[in-house]
C-alpha cells in the first residue's frame, strides 16, 4: 500500500462505478466517468467533511476563514 487515500479512492471508484458498468466505447467510459467524478467531488456528502458536500464545505470555510472586506 503506497498511499492510503489513493487506495481507498481506487476501491471506491471500482466498487461504485466500474463494477456496475459495461462500456461500449472509450468515449462512453470517459463521459460516464466525468459525470461520476463531478457527483463525487461536488454533490456527495463526505464523512471527512462532517457530512457536508465538498461545495458546501468550501463555501462554509471561505465564510469563516476569509477576512471581511469591510
């Protein structure tokens, strides 16, 4: 095991996406994988972020950690 995070992500990608798909072409695989990536990175809740989506976590972090403009 080289990198625990990468190993975990690869297992999740395999379990949640690759094992459930049969691709007819490389283009189809690329399009479906991009859709899965967007859902994973922006819409899915992550336990490491306290159950928040990455987009919600980023917005909350920005509000808390950015200095006020006034």
